[in-house]
C-alpha cells in the first residue's frame, strides 16, 4: 500500500519537532540533528521535516512512497504520463535512507518524489550528478549515489 510523503523545510527543528509531535500525538519515528520523520498510519503519511533546505522554510516537495520496486516502476510510469519528463535516481542517498526515486514537476512547479526505500544510512546524504538522468521513457536505470531531496 502506498503512503503519501510530505517534506517541509523548517527554520527551528526543535520547535517544529515539538509542534508536529503534539499535532500527531506521537514522537518522530526517526530523529537526527537536522531531520525528523513520522511514519503515520492515520493518516497514512511519511511526514518529514529538515533544517537542510538551503534556508527555505515551507513545503519542499510532495511524494508517494512505494512498498517495492514494481510499485515504484508503475508510479514512475504514471508520473511520466502526467508530466513532460521524469528524473530517475537509483541508489539515492538521502534523508538517512537509501532509495530508488523518480521525480516529476506538476504544472505549477511543485516537485513530486516517488520512491522505494530499501535501507538506512548514517548521514543525511549528499548531492552527486552521476545517478540522475532525465528520462522520456520509464523505467530508466541509473547507478551510484543520488542528490538529496529538498
């Protein structure tokens, strides 16, 4: 079953963790010095906040978290049908996780990340260009580390 993903850039992580923990009635599932994530079942959402959004507070991006690679491929194909092109990343190192991803922008420029997470890492992640490809056809395969979300 898919899960909605929302990533928000925040100025004060501690204050935001207190706010969202109270709002959601639970502490984050994952907590780092610059990042927090709630994996909620009601509503079914992966809600993340980070202070690493280049100083920009507010909505970073929306997304759909897939349960497996096949589901990600299906969602990525629909993203390609909906948008002009899809950016595919495999083995992305981002948000303390390793994931395969497909990115598309909606008509107003809101970024949508579709992803399948298959492991944890000990760092937030870092940007590299080797794993990115803009694809007119899906799925495309790309190797190496990816840029991070945000």
